[in-house]
C-alpha cells in the first residue's frame, strides 16, 4: 500500500476514534448526524442558508440535537419550547458566549457582544445603566429620535440618509454628523460592508475552521482591515474626549466610561481600560446602527412589495397623527395596524437567523442530556419566528399574524427578534422606538414608489448567515 494512503487511513481512523470518545465521554450530548473526520457535519449544512439546514436536521433528530462544526460539538435548539427553556428558564447557565473565532480575533473577548463571564456582566451592567442615564427608553431620547427623523425626511427629499446612526452617535459621541460628511459616509460604508462580509458563506467556513483565517486571504482580511480603521477612528474620538473631560459633567457614554476608568485606576483587575472602551463603542455602534438600518431598509422593501399594507398604515397615520405634528411613542397604542406591521417586518425578515452563539457556563442536565460546560449552543430564532402553529403561513408577509379578530394588536411570546433571556439585545427599547418613529415619519411625508413592478420585487435575502441582508432595490420617495 502507498505510504501516503496508509498515513491518511491511519489519521482518519484516529480522528474517528477521537470523535467517538468525545461523543461518549463528555456527558450525554443530544443525538445528531454522524460527523466526518475533521469536517464534522459541515457537508450537511448549507453556509448560504444555515437555518434551513438546521430545520431539516431537526425533522430527523428533534428539537435538541448535536452537530459538529469542524471538530467542535455544537448543540442546536430548534423551536420555541427548547429556545425558551434554555434562554429564559435556564438563562444564567445559557448566558455564556459561544465560539465565534472571527469575532474573537478582533475583540479578544472584550466589549459586550463577544465577552463572557464576569467581564460581560460588568460591561453590560455599566452600559445599560449609562445608556438609561442618557435617556434610552425615556422622553429625552425620543426627542433625539424625532429630531433625527425630521432631518431624515428633509434629506430624503434629496437623497438617502443614515439617521439611526446619528441617534446612537449623539449618545456615544455627543454629536451628530452631517449626511454629506464624506469622511463619515466612508466610515458608514465600512460598517455596512462588514455586515455583508460577516453574513457571507466564507465567514461561516472560517468560524468552523479557524485555521483557515491565517492560511488563506479572503474577505475576512477586508473585515479585519475595516475594523482596524473603525477602531482607530474610535480611539481618536476617545483621545478628544480625554483632553476635554470634565469629571463632574459627563457629556456622553465615552465620558462616563473615562470617569469610571479614572475611579478604578488603582485596581489591577479592572475591566475599565481604553481597549475595552474601544470595543464597547464598536459594539454599540454596530448593534445600534446597522441592525436598525437593515431592518428599516428591509421594511421599506416589503412595503414596496405590498402597497396595500402601506396604504393601510398611511390611513392610520392620517387618522391618529395627521400631517402637522411629528409621530411620538404615545401614538403607538392607538395604531394597532402599524404596530402589527412593524412586528411582522421583524418577524418576516428574521434578522439574526441563528442568533449569536451561546455557551453553557456549567455542566447542565437539559432534557435528559448532559451538556458539558463550555459547549457552544445555537438557538434557531428562525424556528421561533417562523413557527407555523403560531404564525400560519409563516413564509408569507402578513400583518394579520399580530392582529386579533377585532383588529387589535396581539402580542406573541414567539416574537424574539432581539433574542431572549440574559443576553437579550441591550438596545431593544431604542431600536423599537427608532423603527416606529422613523417608519411613521417617512410614511407621513412620502408616498413610496417602486421603479420595478411590485410583483417583480424579490425579498429573498442576498446573505442569510450572521444577518439576513436584503437585496439592493431602487425606491422613490414622493412628497405628499
């Protein structure tokens, strides 16, 4: 026998033995498809549509199953009951951050999104408290959103704006940016490009086989370069803040963090460092701008596709708000159809199909299986948002999914676009406010017109990995 063939066979046998011992020795993991050496179950998962692959596997192995992403066992939770049981009923144990090698390479476990354990708790607690102090979920932030919505309307009369970005900027940097600021527009293009790269099939491959990150050049190199540029931008902003810092009068999030850094100067174990601040600003900026912007962009596409829905929302706006004042959050309770449309947009687009990866922080017995500490957990939000029992015809865009027989808004426990439990999105209240005020302000002032026939508009995401990215389309805003 050829020595090379013999070596390959021996290595394959050793890997199979290793995988078998891993499956049988690390507790009692849920069942799943037999993994191949090195590759694991990667050939059974479509990197262009991971959610669909997981749904197909759940039909064979049930709502809780194990897949190997490379050599790493990952437990998948599919369906509302399994996801709720983990993230809400056992929220503390399932609050760890699972393996995300591309993200870890950039953040080194700092910030909020990719941190875990006590560091994550400290950073999340501080961030939530500071954001609340600067008005998140309160009237003061609503004033900023309304002001930005008015600026957006003026800009849309000429060109496209980037308003959700400016709202979070005002909280983090204490200033907003001109829509024509070329430096800032270039900056925003990098953020948008990063989301598209993160959602591409290649990044899913890199996350499953981290060794490829160093071996091959590819879009991940562009991602790293963009993030380096963004971090440098944030670092310069932080330096500007340090030079003008008034310890008794914090202007924004960065000032509050710098004051905390000064207070903890003598603590060698402190989590409050400049590098941590850069990563938190990056997290807040990305989560606070791109996700809301993508949802709005996708929502406008769906409204173009369904002009009858748009007409009903505008009828409700005319009835409740009229044409002569800005929409406010108080209006929402009197606008059940608009509220249903906003919920349906988020349900339908399924922005984070497989959520960010979680991990268990200790060994846990879960549905008669023993999941060892540190195991990565994938929670399929698609399986919750597209549950056919809760939402009949889930693949159809239908605001009726959130309306009762009398036309009143109907809440649903299955509505989890912001995830659930301990790691639910920290900016959920701001995102909800922005989506309502921006969309109603746009529809109050404009008639939406598609360049193509609405029937020909394709609403299928171009990427469906990390985030569901809508296809490019052309839209005309006709003043009313």
